[in-house]
């Protein structure tokens, strides 16, 4: 499958519903061939942004949506050549797998022989060839989502849009499909925008991540930069866990760190001291809660085979350049 990837540009896009400003004026660029993940809590504006890109939702004036040098602001979804994959699959239960994948092509008037060739290509791409004639109600959740992906790709869209496609699946299946989708997006090099509230999903799939808060874009960068150099306490707290390790004279938290960046040793090795108040075994790792004299214990991640126990006095420090500081 050959994909002609496009750049997607939003200029001053905003959306107000009655008295609620769902999306404040937003400028956003998605590079041709990249996967951009829109990440944030429920109600932050990420799905509204996706729907504006798709044409399912209009932007308030004077916002504009561009695909390369083509202004698509006033075009409906069927004229934008986008593919969409939803959380609830949106498949036709009376049709089998192949018929579901072929449906959009049939509506477009694609000749039968070309339609069949594309369906076969898509089913092979998502490893569902053997299930071509199986009815939708006989499929697992993961298989249904792969059918939805094949159907979206069959029309050879310029842009592929995902609206929390894995949210309804169990954890193990979600992880497997995340790997499959990530590999497929890299293979196709299609422009993709992926909405999720799951930070692990965002880290695994995104070439870049756009973090949103209360209808605003608060940081956009690579997964590594978002995690290691968050622009605000909100970003740091939403993308992973953070510890407060220092407060100012008024008691405001001013210095933070990630749980894995705490260096831990027996008492006496490092300058800071504390006491382990709880330990939780997590399989490959263990989570220690350590009282360092602040109002809340700090969280420390250690290998599961190390020996630590509640009540143990310890000393601690930070890995080099690991401290996070935010202005109030």
C-alpha cells in the first residue's frame, strides 16, 4: 500500500458549545508521515480537536484546517479523504469481515475487481485473511478493531484518525494491539492523529505528543522530552508519577523528581535521609514509599530482587540532572 502523506495544519481553531469553551484557539501542525498523539484527561479538548481535523465538527471562525496547501475548513468528512478508527468499532453487524472492509469502497463506486483486490490487501495487512467470511458478531474485540483499521485504510486516506480505539479492550490485548498499530503506522508512514488518555499508549505510539489541559495545548514534543522535561507540573503529573522533594518558605512545592530517579542506599551513604513506610511488590519491580520529613512520602521504584522493608532507615539522593522545577 502506497500512502501519499500530507501535512495537517490547524490555525486558530476553537470550539464553543453553548456556554462551554471546549477548545480555545489552537495552532497545531502535524508533519507528513508522523503519528501525533493528543493526550490529556477527559474533557480537555482532544476529541474536539480530532473531530475538527476530520470534518465531523466545524471550527469556530476564523479558524482554518489545511491539508498541505489545500484549505479543507468548509469540507465535510466525506470530502477530506480521512480514515477514522473509533473505540466502539462502528462495524456493520449484518456484514462479514470482507464486506465491512469493502463497504466504503462500494459507496465510492470502486469497480468490483479493484474493490476485491484492496480488501484482500487490507486483510493481509492486519492478518485477518483467514477470517474474511466470518461475521462480525463471531469476532473478538481485538479482531473487530483490526477490521475497523482495515476498513479505514482501504479507502487510502490522506490522514488516519484514531479516537481512543483501544479503551474498551482488556490490558493484555490493549498492549498487543498497541504494538501492532505502532508497527503498521511506521510501515505505512501515513499521517496519523491518535487520541488517548493513556500515557503509556501515547509514549509507545507517538512520534510527538501534544498534551492538552482544559481546552488548551500546554506542551508538544517527543515522548522523551515530554517525560524528561515537562513544561509544567500538570504535564509532569499526568505523564508518569512525580514526587515533591522540596517546598519553599510558604510551603509551596517547588522541586520534584521521578520515582526511578531516586538513588537509594543504607543510611550514611547519601546526605538526605528517610524511612521506608511501605513496600509494594509489582512483579519486575517494587514500589517503596519513603518518609523524608514532608507531608507526603515520596515514591521510589526499585528492582524487585533488591531487599528493602518497611521501617528501614535509608539515605537517598537524585540522579544527575533529574530534578524538576516549576514556577507557580
